[in-house]
C-alpha cells in the first residue's frame, strides 16, 4: 500500500469499546504530531455512518475503516499501514504495507478482529501499548 496517495486528514472509524483497539489507536494518535489522524468511535450508540459511506455501522464495527480527505475509503490492513506511517511509526507502517507480509496480515487481522473482546481480557492490550511506546517516535 502506497501511503503517499492518502489525502489528510485521515478519519479512522474504530471500536473504542474494545480495549485492544483503543490502546492501539490512542497510542498511534499520541505520536501524530502533524494531526493527520482523526479518531471516531463507531461503537458509540449515537454514531451514524458518514455521508456516502460504502458500508454500514455493523460492518464498521467488525473491521476498522478509514476515509481520507479526498473521500477514498480504506479497510482493515490498509488502515493499519496508513495509521502507523501517519503516526510516525515508519517501520511498523512499512511492515503492515509490505507486499511480502500482506498475505499473513490479511489472514491474521480477521482472526484478531473477530476475537478482540476476548483478547482484550488478556495482557495483550498492555503489551501492545508497551511495545508501541518503545517504538514511538520522539
């Protein structure tokens, strides 16, 4: 995925009711010094899909989605590649966007997303947060 074509800001629609999701997105946002990312909690009862959204709230709750300033929509692995790059986690962004690793991430992400509430009850959110803070740009 070439993140150079993304028009900022990028609005990321994620499940903030999931501790794993929230830990990851909020840690990335903390290093978004250029304010390229806007986080939107689609788990909120008051949330309504934005105009011209190609999907619905139920699908947005199943997988992470994002929309850039030009109206282009992204889903799943592409969102992570762009978000990490935008937050200054260049190496992690390149890993998520790697053509070599894409098949692995494309298979692993749905398994994680489908089990995120259960995974959130493990030390995984804490460990992910710690790992990201070690890798964080200064």
